[in-house]
C-alpha cells in the first residue's frame, strides 16, 4: 500500500538515535584543567630529621627566598602584592617577615603596626603557597613580650603548615648562650602548648654565629627545632663556615635565616667570591636560606632602589623592572630564579 509504514526501518533509525544520545551523555564534560599544586601543597608539613629539613613525604627540602627589611622602617613593602611578586617572578619559596621589636615605633611601642605588617605577609604567603618565617627581630631578651606575641600568632596560625617561627633574631655579641637558651625554652614551651608541629628557629649569641657553642649544649625535649646561622659574606668567611661544619657534625640542624654578600654593616661591595663559596657550602649541606633584605635604603644590602634621600623617586612595591632593583636585588633574584620553585 502507498502509505504503509516500514516499521523495520523506523526501529533501526530510533536505535541509532538512542545510541547517539547515550554516547553523547557518556562523553566526559569539558572541565577546566586542574591548577598545578602550590609549593606548600606539594611539600606540606615540615619536620626535622637529623640535620635536615624534610617535607611531608620525609624528603629533604631546601627553602630559598628573601627576608623583608625591618617592618618598622619598610612596612610599605609588607603587602600581599609584594609577596605574590616574590613568588611568581623571583621564585622565592619562602619569605621572612622581620618584625622589629626594640626601635622607636617597633613592636614594643606600636604592636598594631607590627601585627598588621606581619599578617599581610603571612596571609599573602599562605595564599601563594609559600613558606613564611615569623621573625621576632630582636637583639635583646624580652621574655614576657615574646611569649605574648607568639601566643597570638601561634593561635592564629597553629594549623597552617606554611608557618615557621623564629623566636630571636640576633642575640647581642656578649650575651651568653645560657641566657639565650633559658629564654628560648620559655618561648618554645609557649608555642608548643598551642602548635605542636611547626618548625621553630632558635637564635644564638654573637649575632647567630655561635652555632658551635650551641652544638655542645643544645635544647632537648622538643622536636622540630633548628638553629639559625647568619652571615655577611664580605665579613664572615671560612672561620664561620668551620663553626657551621662543627655544629652539623654534632647533629645540630642549621637554618640560614639571614644572609647577604656584603659586609656585616650591610654596606660595602658585594664579595661574589665569598658569596659563591657560601652558596656552595649551603647547597652541599642542604641548608635553607633567606637573603637580606627587601628594603629601599641607601646601603648595599637593600634590594630596591633607594628612596630615603631628598629627591629620590620611590620604586613600586612589586612588579619591579630591572631598573627598580639595585645590584644586590638583581643578584638574589637571578640566584632564586636559577632554582625555580
């Protein structure tokens, strides 16, 4: 008949349509690719094993980055944008917030400026997946003030793996280790009552150069402690590296939380021979370091062009061009970028 339907043909067409529909439903959706893990997401909670800093997988980890200058004079750089630029452009996997304690308008006189500056840097580092040192940047012992400070910051950041506590920047020249040790135990006890895991950096006399003395009488009873060694390559040479070698041979974990290539005054020419000797010494021993300093003063160790003299034009606070960086800033940036994150 003229209008008779070919049921076999219709059924076949319907089956094809059904299959096409099912296969379309089964196709994976075009989800955006996952963002790569940040540095802290990759390495997680840090710990100390022997003399080594290790990550969540127990693998040796070396941190390299930049210390901000004293917040009391350079708080303008204590911004999330500056931290982000150090991460993305300089490839700094750690930054250090140097919270000044004793000078006029520093923590003892103006704790609010100190905490605002600190939290900007720490929160910025957390957002960017960097590690960050909270540095009690003092030269003298202030036990009760330090305990109050670290109670606040440890309570705020106790569950954050990014955070490292540095409880005494540089004890003064003639301060005995016994006094620094007693102070350190009090502050460590305070932090550990709140934060059981995060790394604590302990200072030592003679501006963090007496690690050999500490190695013969270290603090016991606490995990995840490291001891700071500071050097300025034009002043501190093989004699200080020998002290470091002795401390490491005795099992003392070392973290170089402040270093630079010029004289200990922060001025004078960069000694590239000694700076390179220190870089090799640290690399051979898997030692982490932060270079001093992100600041804009008329001195060699300041990384950003100076703006502390009449008529100086300030550099931006991030997104620096080559012309915004002083010699030392260019040296440190190039060194950090050679490793990548």
